[in-house]
């Protein structure tokens, strides 16, 4: 066991080494002329200034939460004593992943624009390899953090038996994810508010009122817009997917310990399998990354085909090698089937998101056509497309979950725990090749910034056309990436709910309850199954506490989105006023004789994001504790079920609607339905301003909400039990 597990930290180190190699490669590329370097410097400076300010707020909040967790652990013995420390490390690595990804992206944008002067393939190579830095840093740091704490607990945890010690290790590690989830939510919400406030302000005043092109240097908000692409779509996304990847591995490992509790010879293997699959995915992601190239054809289809080729190489390799890995571990072909079910589910969700958001397909083109009738039909069309787009991902997750559960349990009612483990492995399978799938996602903001740099620097028209082609596909791959993250969140959240029930069992044992009464029979607590424990806590639909929790959970998803959307609206209003003010007061901006004050717009977005991001985050963390105190375990289970069901569907709807609006606008800008500056274009810009906070603020934050609330429930399980008994 010890020897094979070394593959995990070695793979993590390898990912970081290749990330450093790609970063060094990118830095050797030319950053272009003096104007290009100057513009990239403004963006880099603004992004770093924002991130520095955000991390101050995050650090303050983390210290408060660490003290709270310390009180629970050391004063009241309601939580494991390692949690306050691991909370800080997982939050630190989540933030570090976002920081390194953003540092790379801000350095790569001008170099991508310069490379696009040569060819589309050259521009893609620079942007994609730079995006790969983010993907590899996320998976590398996650596996190293996991490996560190696994080794610490393996040598420090003490249990009555070896099986109970393994269970204690994995259950404890599930609680460690709260740090990564908390930082991810703050990064996603804060970054999303920043970027969309700037984007909406720049579009509404610049494109619609002043009738100047996107990323025109005369627009005071254009630097803030480009900064926002980095702090929201890169740093926020990196923290988000770090949390998803880390959470899927620790949840599956915990379920493996439960499923094979009475098979000690296989229990360790079941615990190690998720991390080993992640390590295998790193190797295959590296192979896939080197396969991405366009060739001589310069078109959006060629770019998408090249990216798909790299992803498919990694996925097919995982299908083959994971079979031999799981067979060697003695876990059998059925669990391999569960893993593959998750991988296929992820691909189906990705393709469904691509269909509803790419301008190559009917839904987005129909929205572009509706723009000829005005902004109203554009908004209605986008909402309709987003709502319709939820059907395939939901069915994919339902069918994938059923197959994963059925195969793992071998369709036997007595193997319920193994079925849950199969669902956990499905979530791991969906994210196993995250190294390359995140690379295809992260390259989009780099291409977007490259286009902005090309426009502001006055580069030849064909350069902007190439960066626009890269950016349009980047919107599609971003929607696909969000689909992966949201789909995996649904599977991981279910696995974490099972881990929550297991943590309740550990909590009862910590409280000294050696026996529990179920259906009039006294059963030893250590022997109680998860299903029996649900009976003990009266978790069923006839219990009004469960229904009350479900209503609260469903409401929370909408309130969370409402807070995020309103925050963007308020910040965007300030941005619109600032841009109008500068056009009015600084004479000569529109004629190019005077230079806008970019820093004022950056400051507006920064201040708004810092102020507005805390309430949604605190809402997610505090409600599981409050519901646990007021409604007990049954209420918490209902809360998690309601949040999971409503949040998953709402997240898919918002991400796809926003992606469709954005690409509908870009399709018109390519020359269709009147092209840039036409009435249809202005209507499409209005639709895009609605879609921006949908796809980049509220929507992607929801998948973090699902897991953060579950992990917060696990951390607060001791407090819930203390009030219930």
C-alpha cells in the first residue's frame, strides 16, 4: 500500500514541474511592441492589486473561522482536532492555485496576441500551454495537499481496529475540504462581481452609447474589464476547480472506507483508488496537452477539433489504464464501470453545453437572429435556451448515477455502501483528466485578453480575427468546463451527504453513545449501517423537519444567486456612471486626444467586489449550523437535498444561458445579421450584459455552494448532535 501510494505525490510533483516548464516556455515568447507591453502591464498591475486586497479579506475571515473550528475541536470536543489546521492548508493551496494561474494568464495575453500575428496555430499554442499551467497547478497542488494529510493521519490516527482507523482517517479528511470550498466561493463570487461589473459598464456605455468597438482604448472601463477576466475567470475558476477535484477524491475515499469496512484486505485499496486515478489522470493529461495543435486551417472548427482531440486522447487512455489499475487493486470490473460511467457522463454534459452555447449550432444562432427584433426577444430567447439546456445534463447525471450505483453494488440491495462508493468514483472519473479539461477552459480568458490587447494596440485586422476565433471557442470550452464542474458537484455532493451520515456515526461514538435504538431494537453504534442511521434520525418525507429543510435549501440557491446578481447590478451601475462621467468631463477621450483614467474603474470594481462577496459566503457557511441547531439532523439532510436539487439545475441553466448570449453577440460581430454597430448587435450586447453575471458570477458559484454547505454540515455535525441530544 505504502509503495503504490508514492505514485500520488510523484504525479503531483510532475504536474508542477511541467507547469513550470510551460510557464518558462511562455515567458520566452515575445510580448510585442512597447504599446502591447504597456497595456499588459496595466492589466497585470490591476489584477495583482485586486488579488492582494482580496487575500487580505480572505485571511481575516479564515482566521475567524479557524478560531471557531478550534473552539469546536478543543473546547467542546465536537470536531476532530486536525480540522482547524487542515482548513488553513486547503484554503491556502486553493488560493495559491488561483494566484499562479492568474500570474501566468496576465503574462500570456500580450504574448498570445503577438503569436497570433504569425498564425492561428501559434496563438493557440501559446494560449493553450499557458492555460495548461492552471490545469496542472490545480491537480498537482491538490494531490500534494491530499498526500501530506493522508501521511500525517496515517501515522497519528488511532482506532479500535485497523478498519476503524482507516474510517477515522478518511472521515476526518472530508472535513478538510471546507478551507478549499470557502476560498473558492469567495474567489468565484468576488472575482465574478469584479469582472462582470467592468464588462457590463464597458459594453453598455462603450458599445451601445458611444458606438466604439470592444476593448477600445478610449473606453475607461476596458482595462478593468481585462483585469476582471483574470481575477474572475482565471483565479476564481482555478480555486473553484481545485475545490471540486480535491472534494471528489476525499469524498470517494471516505465512501471506500465505509464500503469495504468488513473487507480489511481491500479497504486500503478502495481508499487509495481515487487518488491513484487522479495521479493517472495527470500523466494522461500531459499526453493530451502535447496533442493539441491546429495545423494550417484557420477556423473555429479547427480549434475546437484540436482541443477535443487532446481531451479524447486523455480520456481514452484513462479508460484503458484505469481498468488495469482497478483490477490490480482487486476492486473488480464493476467499479471500473462506475468510473467510466462518470467519465462518459462528463463528456455528455460537456457536449450538451457545447451544443447550447456554440455559435456553430442552432440555439445560439437563433438568439442572434432574434436580435434583429430587439433586446427583448434576445433576452427571452436566451432564457428559453438556458432552461431547455438543463434536460440533457440532468438526465445524464441521473442515468450516470444509476449506472454507477448499480454496477458498484452489482444490483444487490445488500451492497448499498458499495453503490455509494461507485457514485463517488464516478465523480472522480468525471474530473480525472482535469489537467487538460481545465487547460481548455483557462485558455479562453487568455485569448480574450489577447484580443483586447490587439485592439488597444492597433494591431492588423487579421490578428484580431484570430484572437476572436480563439475567444469564441474559449466561451464554448468555458461553458463545457462549467458543465463538468457542475455535474461533478452533483455527484460529489451526494457522496459528501453519505460522508455526513458517517460523520454523525463517529459523532455519536465521541459522545459516548455505545448503543442506539432503531425500531425498538438496541444496536451497537459501531455496527449501525448508514441506512439504519437514517431511520434512527427519522429522515423521511413524512418528517416535517425534512421538508422544512428542503424548502430552506431550495430557497438558499435562489437567494444566493439573487445576492450575486444584485451585487453585479449595483457595481455595474457605478461603472456606467463613471464611464459616462469620464466621457463628459475629460475632453478629447473619444477623439483620442486624451487618455482615460483606467485606475478609477479598477478601483470601483475592486471595492464593490470586496464589499459584496462576504454575505453570500457567510450565508452558505452559517445556514447548515443554524438549521442543525434548530431542526436537527433531519432538517440538515433536507437542507442539503433541497440545495442540491435546485442548485444543480439552476447552475446549468445560468451557465448555458450566459454562454449562449455571449456567443450570439460574437456571431453577429463576425458579420451576420448586420455585424458590428448594427441594431441587432446593440440588442445582442444587452442580452450579453444579462448573461455575464449568469455565466461568470452566480452560475459557476452554485457548484461550490452545493459542496460547501455539505462540508460545513459535516464540520458542524458535532454541534448538531449536541443540540439534538
